[in-house]
């Protein structure tokens, strides 16, 4: 039985434009979405060595994620309980000792359990209770080598299938925890975080914004993400031209500058049926997995404020691929960076235009069904 086309049957009004720049609305999203959902932090191999750490900025919230001296992951709010100073100033680094020491007044905490060890005062008041001044712990979950945090006061349950909006069983088969991190790239984009996700969710922009990608994935050159977006898609079933069937151009194997995977194939993908060269698995609000034949790209999205977003990408490789000196990682890394920079420019252009008076909202066209799904998700979460 043939599936129905997912496209919208009529135009739909978009979210109000002021949701993309109104600071009071952004604070509502921080409270209702970013403080309740599981937020992606990093692959655990980014903090592979004992005492190494990263910090995450989510709006006004800052979090430390570290590997303590015994090798276990820990996560704390990045705030000293003395007078509120930031503890770890850098976005990544290595602690000099097993203590987290405040750079302001030198209060020190045990990185293993967050307990306050010492202050810089000469006198300890009689009513001073160190046991009540430990660092505030942050809930976290390590799944398949990927670290997620949750800022909610509740013990929010982790449910894999509902966690990923586009769940595919392949992510439970690929052993991401055994992959090496080959490169990390960061970019601050001058746009609201939702604009990033909306751009990600459609391909109407692909031919003019991504000419190289549209050449590699021919169906994108038709402004389509899926063959079923074509009004006449049923007539094209079985067509071997990737412009109509989807997938990479003939002769190409992966997302790279020349389309080559250089002979590398992730073992779990060798026998996967109907694999068209890429699998995208979304986890709103903070990340997506892009799985290719020879590598995996994990993209993290974090709101800096109501008009700025940080995008971070990690390239993961099987150890045998990572260690192969003949394998050119830049072939895949540079191609993806080009695409992400193009997306960043488009998102900034979008952000600049929404302030003008007289237009309170946009309109979604039939192919923007994924944009509507995202906007419906946001609307439901903040109510």
C-alpha cells in the first residue's frame, strides 16, 4: 500500500515573528523547553582525560560537565555558592587539580561529588555549614557515548524512542561510544534558535543556498527533501535517477568534497537495506545526528540569547578510520562546514527581515510540513 504524501494541503500561518526576537518570549522558552528537555552536551570522548571539562551556555544558564579523576562523568551548575561567581571561565579545559576552585575568592569544591572543601576566610563562623554549600548537581544521561543534560528539578525519565523525533533503530546498533571525535567546529549565528531548526527542516532553499550539496544530492536541486513531496511521486517509483529516487548522485558514496568515502564503511551500515547515503535523526531542541556511510556528524544547537545561537558540530569516526593515515578527514569535514556556513548566512538573513513593521507572521507552503511539525512542537511545549 502506497503512503500518502506528507505535504501540507493548504497554506498555514507561521509562528508570530516576534517569537524570534521578543526577549520575554525567549525567557518563556528557556523555562518551558530548555529547562525541561534533555539537551545534548557532547560525545564523552571530548572529555576523555581525567579532569577534562566543557562548559555549556544555555541562555543565562552555564553548566560544567567534567570527567573526574576516577574517570566518571559529573555535571554541576557553573556557579560558586559564595557570591555566585563563575567557576570555570573557559568553554573547555583541564582542571589543574581534583578541585574546582573559584577564580574570584578561591572557594574550592571536590570535582568528584561537588562538596565544598575549603574557603579563603581566616575565620569559620559558628553557624557555617559546608555540607549545605555543595555545588548544585545537574541531571545527565550518557547514551551510546553521547552526553545529555536536563536542568529540570524533576527526575525526568529518558525514553529513547520519544527522545528522537525521527527515531531509527540504526542508532541503537551503531556503537557511537567506540567512535573517535575527529574534529569539533563551532559557530555563533546571529539568529534565534528556532530559525536554525526551520532552515534545517526544508529544502526549498537548497538550489540557491547549497549548489554543491544540491549537486551531490540531486533531489535537493528540485527543492525537495523526499520523493513524496513531488505531486507526481507515485509515477516515479522505481526510477533510478537520484533526482527522482533520492540519495546521492551516481558514483558518490558520502557527504564529502568529492563524494568519496575512501573505502570506509561503518560496519553496521554494510548490510542496511535502502540506505541512500545519509540518515538524519532529530532531537529537538538541541541536536541532530547525520549518519553517513563512513562517518557520523553530531550537530548541537544552543541558544545564547533571543537573537543568537551557537552551533557546534562533532565528526565521529570508527577507530580504524580515525587511525588510518591515508584517510583524508578534511574531505568530509570541509564539505559539511561549507554547507553549515551557507545555512548560517541564510539564517542571519532570515533574522534580519522579521523586525519590519506591518508583517506579524509568515506563511508555510506545502513542502514545509517539517517546519510546521517543529512549530507545532514548540507551541505545545510552551503552553
